[in-house]
């Protein structure tokens, strides 16, 4: 069977990207065809190159406020790479409606919250401020409304009493690295069942319980 071509869009460290690429190395319906970043400084670019994956940069800063021109430039690079599916993995730019509509059904994203709770930024701080006892992440189809497309999988982790946004983010990121590859496999296999991970095993606190 021909493997499906997967492009991964990043802006930063690329740990989710690396988790996807690692998983695609073993008996997988997909293969990475491109890692594309909107920033030449994204650490994930070197990581991808070290893993033998072609990389490209479309620097959003050269387009000023013109989101359309940026998306058109990305579209050109993507059309050369001919992906069957695009994975947004820590990609921090808002995409224009025509770009999203063109790829709709073929573009997925990971978001660090249990959507529809906490769309947008600073999800870990907002989760703590809301007094939640669980948090997590969601992989969903990308649609023109931010962080709102059909859900393909979710993972849930506990919130610890002494969590900071940073400790909580680290716990969520850990489970992102399990969720995203699991969803990608299912999507490329044409399996429409959502993935659900309930991760109760991760350590939540070093403090002894108060009696
Ligand atoms: C992840 O938490 C992702 O969900 C969010 O940004 C972070 C990116 O991490 N959108 P990485 O670049 O995959 O390491």
C-alpha cells in the first residue's frame, strides 16, 4: 500500500513533530514529506533535519500583516510537497479562511486543553484559575473557527494541588506525545473512532497528602 504523505507545520521546539516522525518510522500508513516552519529560529527545524526529513521556512515576518500573502507562500511550498494530510504541531499562526477551507478535512491540529474548554492561548494558566481537577489535550480537524473543528481524540491528565502552569504544561505535553501519534495512525487508516486516553498514572505531586 502507498503510504500517505504527511506535512508537519511547526513554530517552536517541535516535540510533537518529533513524536509523530518517530511513530511514522515503524510500520505506519504515513510518511513525513515535509516539516514547514513560519520561523527560521524554530528549534524543531534542526530536529527534523537530524531525523532526515526535508524542511522549509516561510517566515511570516517578511509578509508584515498580510496573512493572505503568507498563506499563499505556504500554499506554494505545500503544493510542491504534495501532502495528503497536514499536521499542525505547535504552529502558532492563525490561518486565513481560504487556506483552511482548501485543506479542510486534510488538516489536523493538537491543542493543549480538553476542547471545547479553553480554546486559544494560555490554556494551562486558565485551567488552574478555573479550579479544574483535570486538564488535557485535543486533536481536532482544523476549520475556520479557531480550535473548534470535529474532535478526533482527547487525553486527560489530573491537575495537582501544587501545579504551576509550567508543571501542568509538562504533564500535558507528555500525553500530547502519545495522543497525536495515536490519532494520526487512526486517521490514516481510515478509522473514524476517536482516541481517548485517561492518564491517571503520571505523578501529580511530590507533597505528602494532608491528613
Ligand atoms: C504544545 O503544547 C502544543 O499543543 C501547543 O504548543 C506546544 C508545542 O510544543 N500548541 P512542541 O513544539 O510540539 O514541542
